């Protein structure tokens, strides 16, 4: 992990981005645990968790095309700061939900929060090759995702205890404050010239008033690259079962194992530990894997992920359930880091915002359907049956990827990041 410390020590821009990520993502998990626990406390029904998740998924899907176009038109740094400030204000609004009867305010603020999120998350992905050199990119991607999963582990465990000891209000206050810290960190980023605004031809009057045409250009660009399209469909395959898991983590912690907010936090925390283990593996093998070996590794990851999730859903022992959810998430972490490194290497800068926002929208829309199916099914079937089905469905992604690989439909595209080396010479200003 010495590469992580070297990157943080030598690259000022990445250090600020990383600091903001740590704070804001821990705050996000305070919000997640508090909202899910509060919703279940009100109704004791898995369907309400589905309602909250759908209220987050639908706006995220709708925001994706808008975020993608703006991130490829405007200064990405400024778009990210605006997203943080808006999310900070919305996050504070959750405090009103604590003593308000019913769950309609939870749905409302969840929707507003998630509508603003793609402008930041897709923006962060888009600027990563701008604030790092090509040699640093795999390390930066690995650290970014490792941090994401570290904050999942820390944030969920801390959130469960905070809600238990101090109540829901403090969890929401911490979440709101975290966005302000993130905005401050992003404001400190410095690069040469106007590198945060992607280089592109001047917008015509027709382009300005018809942003949908720009978005469809991004879709055509994705379709033109079999690898980028294939990775996008991998995300859809994961989300087909992953959406249900978002519901089931809360259901298993609260209703199956009867451990309340702490149980939900522990399950999410152990999932985070599994992600960290997988991230360490991906970091070590990422630079050494050939393109052919990378594609075969993805097949193995999805077989392990789905199989382990099925076993998790059937465990009667809480301890063993945690082991297998960790194994499932380890496999997904390896796949995620390897895929994301390929995307960062091969996506052209002028299309990054639209591609990453589209990927996010595709995942969220699939998760939305998966969550809806799991929520409805929870009214008629045992959660363990739903969990087994989710694992099997997600694992079938290996079949699609394996077919594409072995039939030669996933050639390696040309690298796209070398042209940005010029803007990396200013990380210490």
C-alpha cells in the first residue's frame, strides 16, 4: 500500500479530493442507516425500505442525462461544488423527518438528495485522469474505491452506534456537515489553464437548446466501443441482483436476525470489509494482468459473488452470514476496480461526463426494478428465498461476459489518457 501513501503525499489535488471523499461518504452512511432504521421503526415492513430506495433510484436515473451533459459542457469542479452545497442543505432537511408522522418526508428528501448526487459522483470519476498522471491512474482508482469501501465499513458501524446512543438527529447533522467539508476540499483543487472544462467544439445554438442530442452522442460513443458497452452491461447484471440486496441488508439485520439498527450497520460493515479485501487483491494484480487475463478474472468474480450471496441468504448463524457476505463483496470489489481502471484508460475526455453518468443511470434504473421486485416479493415470500434468487440472477452476468470474451466480441480499444499528461504538472501549487 506504499503507492497509496506516495500518491497522497505527492499529489496535492488528489489529496484534497480524497479528504473530501472520506468525510462526505462517512456522512452518507450515517444518513443511510438512520433513514432505513427510522423507516422500519415506523412500519416494521420491508416494503417501506423499498419505498425509500425507489425514491432515491428514480431521481438518480432522471438526473443522469442532465448531469452527463453539464459535466461535459461546464467546469466539472464548479458543478461538483454546487452539488455538494445543495446536498448539504437537503441533508439537513432530514432532521424534520424524525418527529413527522408517516414516511413521506423521508421519500421527499431522499429523492432530492439523490437527484443532486450524480453531478458530483460522475464529476469525480471524470476528473480523476485530469488530476493524476497516467502512471498514477491505477493507484488513484484503487485508492478511490478502497476509500469508498473503507468509509462504508467505518460509516455504517459508527452510524449504527450513533443512532442507538444519540438518536437520528445527530446522524443527519453529521451528514449535512460532511457535504460542506467536501465542497471546501474540492474548491482547493488547482490545475493548469481550464483543464476541468473538457476540450470540445464550440456549442451551436441548436446544441444549447437541445441537450438531448449531446446525450445521444454519448450513447453512440459507448455503443461504438464493445469494451465500454460490455462493462456498462456488467453493471446492469450486478444491479439485477444488487438492487434486491440493498433492501435485504436492512431486512436481514432488522427482521431476520432481529438486531435492529446495530444489526443493519454490522451487515453493511462486514460487506465493506469484504470490499476492502477485494480492493487489496485488485490493486496488486491490476497492473500485472494482461487484457485477456483481465476478462477471464471478471468471469470468476461474478461466479464467486453470486454463489457466496446465495449462501449468505441461507445462513442461520449471523456470524457465518457475515463471512459469506464479505466473500461476495470481495469478488465484486476485484471486478469493480479492474473495470473502472479500464474505463478511465479508454474513455475519451470529451465524453467522460456522459459515459459515467450513463453508467450510473443504467445501474440505478436496473436496481430500481430489482428493488421493486424484492419489495413486492417480501410481502409474499421469505427473505431467504428472495436473497437466493438475487444471488443467482446476479451471477448469470458471468455467462454474458464469458460468451462475449470467448467469441471475440471484446477487443482491447485504444488508450485515451496520454493526451492529458500536460495538465498534471501542477499538483503541488
